[in-house]
C-alpha cells in the first residue's frame, strides 16, 4: 500500500525531479508534487511524495527529517489528509 509524505521547508529552487531523486534512495517513488502559488507561480516551499512501499516511506521520513537539502533543513513527515476549504472567489469591500 502506498504512503503519502509531506515535505516542508523546501528551497524555492528545488524541482520535482530533484525531490523524487532524493526519496528514490529509499524505495519506489510513485509521484513528487511541489505546491505552487496560483498568482505568482512560485513554489510555496512544500510538497508531497507518494511512495509505493510503506516501509520505504517510513525509512525516508526518519532519515530525511531535519536533513539538509538544497541549503535548507527539510521537515518530513507522514501527510495528513485535511478537509478541503471551499474556495471563496467573491471579494468583499
């Protein structure tokens, strides 16, 4: 069963391929997604990795949390499903 991992404190220069390569050391990476701001198209400094094996994901979390990557100390933990907030497209003045 696959496992989703949250990766925070990413450098704005980190690409999805670089992030996938980092986690691939621990097992098969199904996907790597960095979250971008819709207005500026700039990285928000966090992303998600989905790994095929739960054991490999746990190893990656324990090894990579607080480790340095692209000049930043990563925050790595199991992703927690959040309730989606409704988008509010109406502006009040």
